[in-house]
C-alpha cells in the first residue's frame, strides 16, 4: 500500500498536498484499489466553494458509484480535465496524474482534522482486521 | 452477527487468495470478485480465454420418466424433445407464475437428468422439487461435493482439446461425459458470457487438478465474478435475485421463448391469465449516453415521469458507456430517450435491443 509521507489524509481515503494556501487533492491507493477500475469521474467545477468533509466529486467504478469528500474547505481553482477521457488515471497514478482538484484553502486550521501518513497507515491497517 | 464466519469456501478459494484475488461474499460463499481488474478480465474473455470458479452453484440429479416423475410439470421448458446429451435453459415457477429459479436441464439418459441451479436458491429449489416429484423418483443433491469451472472465450476450445479431445466436437448447448484429468466428468458447451465456452463439472476433490491443468496453459487467465457480471449484462442475460425473482414472471422478464405452452406446468394458468390481461411491467434494455452507469434500483424516467426501476447496470468496457436493464410500467420503443438516476442526478440514456455486444464467438 503506497502512502506518501508528504500528504494529509481523511478517514474517507482522500489525500491533500498542502503548498502554501493551495491544496491538491485526490483519492488514496487504498481507495482506488477498493473501488477497482474507475470508469467515470464527475469533475468539480472551477470557482465552486467546498466545505471540509462535504462532497466534492463522484467517482464511478465498474462495481459502484462513490462520493468523494473534500479534505479542507476552500474554493476550487482547477480540476483535472484529463480524467474526463481517461478516468483510469486514478487507478494508474492516484497521487500524481490522477489528482482530482486544486483548491484555494480557506482555513488552514482545519488541517488538525486530517491524518499524517503515519496515522493514516495505522488507520488503514486497522481496517484490515 | 458476524456473517464472515459463516462464509463457505470453494475448493479453489485458497488458490484465488494465493493469486492475490480480491475476495467478497456472494450468495454465502467467499468468492473471487477480481484478480487484476474487472475490465481487463472482461476484455480477455471476449478476446482470448478465462477460467471462472463457479463451484458455488448447485446441481440436482434426478432419475425418472420425464412426465411420470412430475419433472415435466416443474420445468417450464419442453423436456420430451430434449435429446440425450443436450441441455436447455429453463425456469421453475410458483403457482402465480413467479420465477423460483432459472436453471439448465441436462438430459443424461432417457430417464436421467442433471439440473444446474443458482447457489442462493439450492434449499428452496430442493423443497420445490421434492414436493412436486413423485415419491418413487430418485432425487439427489450433490451440490456440496460437486464443483464447476467455466472456461470462456474464443480460444476456450483450443485450450480444452489439448487434454479433453471430445470437447472439440461439442455443439452449442450439448455435453458429454468424458475423461478429464483421469476422472470421468461432465463437460458442456454452455456459459454465461456470450462467448464460445465450456463448463466442466468435477468432484470437489478433483476440481483443483482441473483448475491447475487449465492455468498451466499460459493463454488462460483466471477471472472473477465481477467480470462475469459485466459479460452477462453485455449479453442481456438475467441474474437471479436481481433481475428476476418470485414476484416476476417469465413474460414480464422477456423469457417467453423458453416456455412451452403446449404442455402442462406449474404456473401455466397464471401466465395464460397474465397474457390475456396484459403485462403491468416489461423488461427493457438501455444504454447510457455517457460513461455514467446505471445501478441496481436506480429509477427510470420518461420525460421526467418515473416509469420504472433498474434491476442491473454496469459499465460496458466494449461499448465504453453505461448499460442496464430494468422494468418499465409501459412499453418503450427502441431508440426512445429515457433517463435514469436518483433524487440527486438524472443521466440520459436510450432504449436499445439486447445483446449490447453483438459479434461474439458463442456459435463458432
């Protein structure tokens, strides 16, 4: 299970990379593995405001449709339009080419509600039992 | 209740786990859902050949005259004209015409039959057969000790004939009892994928040998129930418990061609009555206009009016769009625009014919 140590994580298996007041988010390796082949991503619209842990996108796989939640509150500044034609990028490269959205972070203090890589690793291990 | 402890393993479960398959409960069994991915396994079955562990399904053995035993009344398809060595898709119905199960009847001899049924329905099917067969009819349920592997795909014949030469001559929906890795087993040219394919029956103790033998051939990939579900949906085949059940009749489900109205069978009166009164709902098939997929119990809308429910839906890797089937309270025309979804979203779709995937190797 790939868990990069420079990211923050949610219990719903989203990740966010915080750089200044911008965050890039996507879903984790655990999530893409559990979903299986991703067939469609509803890409969040630019300028939309999102709240922490509220729905930011919908992902469909062959198996099911799942809601994706925003790790932090903010405004969407960019979405990954590559996913429209190639949603399998989420399976192939969930932390890099399969990113979902960039947001302008509203309140960095919300970071306290997220896990670092060590805590997330433990959280995922706990799910397996 | 912890349901995981009650899950049954097939004789091949350990193999699947060692190959890294994702396992999940299905009909009370611990089954492989996928190995490397549902889409790859689906594509491989249509292009090449895949092996599926289908040991969970049930089998009954019956000995008796087709009519005097009561079997002809239980099975809604014709039995009298079924040749020895041939098999036929059919259903068993309740008095109201509802489908208790769908199945395949194998005629092993003039008065010898094998019935292959769904895993989740074994006990209720058994009760139905025992209630309606005459007491002198021989009935046996070897389900717990009999396994099955499906080998499906355009290359399945060339794989099988390397160690089961008789498989080469099997015609569509026929079977033989032949030597399979030094045991006499049933091999039929049947399947649930729409491709050229075979089902191999063997005792639980022998099925591992057959599985290993198949996978020795580098052409053969193991595939899970996820791919099997996509493959059957691309052909428009019903899944019992999801698309059909005891509240749905074969007429509503579009399965009338499998019913023999010339003979007497359980549920016939109800079906004739339903024919006369007209159908309150009908099966239909549809394609999404996008990559979004319909899901079980999504609602169906015609011009924003709710007219039915989705029973099965998925993403078709061959058409690269969502596909589904469901019931509508009114007749729909091919090409008619509908939408599916829930309170949050409605997705555009178009009514179409089945099968969704037209050119396959099934009759090769």
